C-alpha cells in the first residue's frame, strides 16, 4: 500500500489547524495513494496540541500521528522531526495555515508518479492558478533569494522559498539537515541539488497568502538568515 506522508509543522495554529486537516481529508490522491499525516507541534502556547488530539479522536479514519516538542525549536526542527517519522514512499511539506491548498497535491505528485522526478517544487510564481496579491517587497525578497540560491546550485527554480516541496522519501531522509528555523528552505535546496543524478521539477500552484495580522510569521530577519544559509550551505559547509 503506497503512501504519501504529509508533514505539517505547527506553532500556535489552534484556530485553523482543523481546517487544513479537513482539506487534506477531502483530497483523493492519484495512483490510489493513501495518506499519512504527521503533525509536529513545536511547543505551541495556544492549545494547538489539545486541538490536534481532539481532532484525532473525532476522526479515527484519518491516519494522523501527532508529535510534540517539549520546547519551541523552530519550523526547521519540527520538519526534521516530521520527516524522520515519514513511512510513505513520497513526502510533502504542508504548512499548518491556509496559504497552500492540499487539493493541489496531485499536481506535485504527477511527475513523481510518472517516474520522471525525484523532487517537485510548487511555484507561486508560475502557472495560471490564483495568487493573492499582497506585499511587493516580500515578493521581491523571495525572488532575490531564489536568484541567489540558483547562482550557487545552478538550478533555474522560480520559487526556492515555497512551502510545497515534495520528495521521494528516501531522498529527503538521506539529507543531513541542520537548520532549525526558516533556513530550512535554502539548506534543503542546496543539499538536494548536490544529490547525484537528482531529477528536480517545478509546477505552478495557487497561493492564498496571509497578512501579518492574519498570522503570517516570516519577517525581514528571516530573509537575512536565508541569505546566510544560502552562502553557508553552498560555499562553507559543503
């Protein structure tokens, strides 16, 4: 029975975590793939863990496992935990908010299921899907970080910072990842680009971005950290 492992890092998402899990339950995957949902609560202070445990009790048909950090470590650390627990042949990263639509898993799955890709990135900057219009400088920052990353990895990605990254599980579990916060994106891109004979694809996805008032967490300090990580993992820590 082949599975897609869906790894969700969660921090203070008590109000919306059930909505993303509902969306995941609605999705029917291609190739008769089953779903394994792995949520890692990064020591939330708003009762996210209790909400998750209640959701699991109320939805026994969902293959949901919940893991909790005893202290807050960061998004990257939560992803490390979730990735290590994945037992499906394919793994996808899913944020706990509502910016990315699980109904588009099949778009990312297609190149892997057809046997032409090992890694698929979902780009917010290509294709004809809906994109909420938000922050000019945020989009410029994303494009700059992608450009800088591409310079070193020799990839031609359009959206290195996207949440939606899908991997054959053996590929992502073979990487020794270190970044515990938002440096996960440039680090994993740098390291996956160096895997021998890796086949990386990119597909267009929708994006329903949140404002900072609505709970968006990434800021300018994380942008500087991303630059540091691009340089670190492509030059100094190869």
